[in-house]
């Protein structure tokens, strides 16, 4: 179709009303990118749906007019998953933002896909329940986006990721049909698990319109610790020692020296600027278990060379310590015009070596790379601070990116732990999966979206 | 192909050796059924593979000769999933039974598909780790069978099911290609999650040959309680009260009056024969948490009408109490020639009403139905004690079966919580899923197994 396709736009206006169809340049420009640096593409139109029936109508119209559909929520993604493709209609679900039900007897919460993650957490919290996944962007991200990317967060080690809390999904398929996958039953083996196929499929197989989530009882107690290290290896040894002691903290995060310095400049939390590594550790659960675990963790930190260990005395102090980690990305993003956030993940035992390798890669390509991430999950966020206008440096960025990916795969890791493949990691997927798995993915895409109109060109190229 | 197809058998012998290809009637008869009553079918041959390459060779040969392949482990399934189809080669994986690696640093265990579940539990246990899924047949079931059926167990409420512990799979696809899905990374969003598609797919999409499992630290303490009730409703109210108190026990099982009487006859555990319900409750974790929770649970049991509450003083006594529940199926199976085990599951809040409805259905159809199951999961095992030679009674069994399924679906439940669809639940799947989801399942099957040779006719009919 030609850009600006007026027939399609008219048909969309008929279904959704003109107030829900944007085509003016100034209106659609903000929907031309997401949280990922360097990817931009103007859509043909941006439309807002209010329920699954409208989503279905949009999908059918787009099919009739052969227009790609790129679904998005708040656009906080970090792999380009919701960046439009040429000729695309952006289907924005932020107006489907209701929390439909909290069911304390069955420990479930049902919400529309556009509901904000933080609101879901708050609604659970208000009934004494707990929705654990806490992606960095949870204050503005939508649950539909979290499901599409299978978002992680800071509590992954103990509580897992978004997938672990999805019991059911309402999905609009490529032919416009609407189906429910999953149920309120905590055990359900009736047929293939297609729910989990849609989780993390980045809008390429269908449009998630409703989500049924599992909740947990709220942990009764929590303790936050911040340990400072003169050597990254000591921090890594501490993490191994904690796991070996059969303790699974809910949070086990780290910052490297560059990130520490940036965060301190930005947030003034009182971090030691000369430390090589900081671990943020949180344990939660029964008060006695938390007290025991926190004491043991502190002991292990000191035994493995921590130069200081701070235990938060109050919730406010805990929040302040957590700020050090939560503000890492924002703090780093202030330093240079372009911030490229990596998301490689290795088996936990490989993490210390991987961090050293990232440092060597930074030196080799003369780049400024700060690294932070989820130590307990082996999930690293090497952050390249650069300037996309500097062609020579961007070329070195590409080389470094490829080197980091290669080092990750050599250690049995994955090119993406929680941000998704999208556009950013597409070139590397085949090397990770191998031919047979890669072709299987493409086969699934062809089968479920034979016309290739649902977020095409993401994850892999279809042709 | 004709039964006994000698060309195919010769080709199989060439690849596997004659000691791994059974065709004599007395050898193959034991592979003509599984743990499910009433389903039997003699295969053409039974073959044993020793690695993925041999599995791949078998798949390719079967494809050349257009023979269906039915994969099985120990054949303990309860929905007919591993019962041969006409003309089938049974591919038995019990000789692929090695535990390949226990990795304490990454909390993983890798095993071949034919490894016995109990051995996996023991290997984890030996290093202080814990593999939670404990299907009833775990002493003889294989991990490959557990994955194929996504088996549950007695710890589902707190720990989930097999799926929740599978990090990676080696799978041989319908074209014979071998692929790995998943990794040792605790977070991995590189491409579609096809691992979870194969889990619970009952051998209809590929053959799982290796499994990478997630382990947990072993809980430090455990407390087992047995509460007796004069009324089933009181037991149900207790369960709701426990959940409302934000306690998630690892085990929350129940027996009804008929099951209690049978178990007492069989195992002599000292159960009160006049009780209408018994709850077996187990909590585990930090010793202080366990002590608090056990005290609170006992208080809630008594407050909601328990006539007695027994707390196990020792591990031996705990094991004895658990015997009451673990022996339920064996005890019931002694009463009549044919034991038909149902597996319906409803949202937890619907369970008490569902149990009453099953009792009404038994009365209406003049059948002997004893019920036990996983109260915390809403997973019921109404067990019809009958005789397959009695045509008139078997007709009433069919009617009762259909009534139970209908009642389940009316309560938002599922036709199978942990046993799978196989042959037994095939007629009911479409009513549960609805047309759109059902057709999506069939589409996935057609795409991944275009010749329809992998365990055909299970879950649904393909034509």
C-alpha cells in the first residue's frame, strides 16, 4: 500500500471514530520510535482500540488493505519491538487500561492489555497480594507490552519473570478471530500450551488484549543490603557463596565502577566513588527467615571481601539503596547523546568472566561501556555511551556489540535476557538458536500469520 | 503400511540392532496400553533408542515408510497418551536414562528423557537441592513422560508443575532434525518460546530426548498435618481460610469418605472411617516460618470445624500421614476390576461445589465414585469404580463422565489438570477451548507434523 492510504484510513475512522485515528504528522511522530536508540520509522496511521472486537476489526481491515499492524502500549521497549515498519498502522492499546477483576480467593487479577504495570502491582497490593514482576519501566509500561516482551525486572532470581505470572490471555489472531488461552485453574493441560507461545512473541503472532495474572501473598518482611567491593571478582564470589548457602534472594543486582560514579553524580545516594562493584541484595519472606538470611548474606559479603555492608534500617532507607540501582539507566543516559543498552545473559556461573570480557571489549574498541544488571540472573546490561551522529564511533559500537554477543554465546548465554529480539538483536538470533530451531520459529510465524502482517520483520526476516 | 511391515522392521534393525527391535507378540503386548483403563492397541514393533541420533533415524525411517511413531517411557500415563495407534512403531526411551549433569552453581540438572523421576529427585537431593514435581508414579515414570504430559503432583500449590522446572529441551522434530530449545540462562527471551509448546504436547509435535531442569535449594524444615472433618464443606472453608491468611502450603490434599474407607482398609493408617473428608496439609521452608504456618493452619482447621488435627511429630509419622493420600489410587483400584480416574480441575473457589456435584452425579447414574485430589489446586480425581465387561454400567459411566466434564466447564474449569488429553479427554477438548483456540491447536499440529505421523489421533483428530 502507498503511505497515507486513504481508503484504509477512512475504513479505520468508520470503525473507531475519527478521535481514535491519528494521521497528522505531529500526532504520529511520537509513535515512530520506542525506548531503543537509533530505530525510527513513521507509521501511516496510529489507531486506538477500546476492546478486543475493535482490535479484531482493525486486524481485518489491515488484512484487506495488506497493511502491516504494529501493536504497542507505552513504547518503553528496548529492542525496537514496537517501532513501526514501513506502511504500518500502529495499533495502540493504552486506552484499554482497565483492571477488570481482583480475585483473592483464586489469587488472580484480570486486566486489559493497556493497563499500566504499576497499577496492577498497586491493585494487588491493596488486597494484601503481590504481583512480583517489576520491569524498570513499570511506572509507565503496559502489561500487554510486558507480556509481548516477557519482561523481567529486579526480582527475577526468586520470583521469575512476567511469563511466570500469566495464567491466561485473550488474543486476537491474524485472521481477526478472538480466543482465550489458559484459565483460572492453577493446573491445566488441556491441549497445547499456546499461551506461552504468545508470551514473548513481540506482537508477531497475534495481539494480546486481556491478561489473567497470578498473584502471591505479600511477603511479610523484607531486608535490603548494599555491599561495596574493591574488586568485581569478590562480588562474583559473594554471589556464588550466597547460592551455595541455599539462599535465593529476591534481588541480587550489581553496578560496576562507571555506573557507580554516574549514579552518584545523578542521585547522590552516598555511594563510594572508588568502589569497583556494588551489590544490591534484597531478601523477603517470613520475618525470621529474612533476619537469618540477611545475617548470613552480610557474613558472606564480608567473608568474600566486601569493604562495607550497609543494611537498610527502615523502608525509606531500603528505597534509597534501591534507587542506586533503579536510577542506573537514567543516570548513564545523561552522559552522552546516545545510550545503547545491551541485555546479554549468561549462566550465573559465567557472569564474572563475562563482565571482565565486556571491559576488555570496551578497551579494544575505545568505547565507554558502563555495566550493571541482574547478577543473580546472569543478566548483564552493558551500556554503551555514544553519539549516533559520530559515524566512526558508531562503527566501533557495532563491532563491540557483535563481540559482546559472540562472547555471550561462547559461554552458553543468550543474546537477550529480558528486552526481546525486536530489531536490535535480529542479526544474532540464528547464531544462538542454530538452524533447526531458527527454522522452526519461522515455520510457526508462517503458520500463524500467513500474510506476514503482524509486526513483520521483527525477531527475524520472513523471506 | 500393513501390520508387521517387514521392510520397515529390517531398516529399524539395521539402525538399532536386533536386540532393540521387538516384534514378537509376547514382547510387544506390554507396550499396547498405558495406565489408562479401556484403551489397548497392539503396535507393529517396539524399538529402543539410545540417543537423539537414533531417535532421529527412527523418525526418518518411519516417515519413509509412512508409519506413525508413538513415543513412550514407562507407560504410566492416565489419559491414553502413549497407547499405540494402528500400524504404529512404539519408540521407547527407557534406555536413555542417564542423569548427565548436576550443576549446583547454576541450580540445574540435565538428564536423558528416559531417566526415572525419582532418580532425578534423588540426584538433586544428594547435593542439597530439590526437584519439586512429584507425580504419583514418580518411582517409575520417566522425566520425558512427565514433560510430554506436563505432570503435576502433590506440591503443585506452592511449587507448580513439571513445566515450571523445565529450562531447556532437546527435541527431535518430525523431519528428524534435532534442536535445543532453552538454555541454562534463567532469563532468555531470544525468539518464540517453543520449549513450552513441546511441554505437554504428548508426543504429537516432536520427541523430547533430553531435559535441562531447574532445581531449588532444599527447604530446611517441613511440617505435615492431617485434619479430619465431619462435613466436606468445613474442609473447603478451611482451605479458603488458609489462602485468605496468605499461607501457601506446599501440599493441600483431600480424600472423601469413600476414599478414606478404602485407604484405611488397604493401608491401615488409623483414619477415622466415619469422617466425610480428610485434609493432608504440608508446609515447608524456614523452620520459624513452618512453625508459625503450622500453628496457624491448625488453628484455622479447628476454627472451621475439624474434628481432629494430627501434627506429625517425626519424619516417619509425616510419611505415614502422606501414605494415606499417596495410596488412594492403589487402594481404590483393588475394589472393582476397572478403575477410571478423572482429572477435572476448577478454580480453587469452585471446588467444594464441584465435589458436591460429583456426588450428585454418582447418585444419579447409580455409580460408585470415590473422590480425592489436590484441593489447593482445584484438581479433583473422581474415581469411578466399575467393570468394563458390564456394558450397561459402562454406558452409565460414559454419561457420568460427560456430566462431570460439563459441570467442570460450567465452573470455568478444565477437563484435565495434570493427566493430559490423550485419547480419554479428546471428545471434550473442543467444548473447553472454543472453536478459535481449538483450530489454532490443529493448525500448529499440521505445521509441525505435516504428515501427521507423530502420535496421531491424540489430543484431537487431525482430519
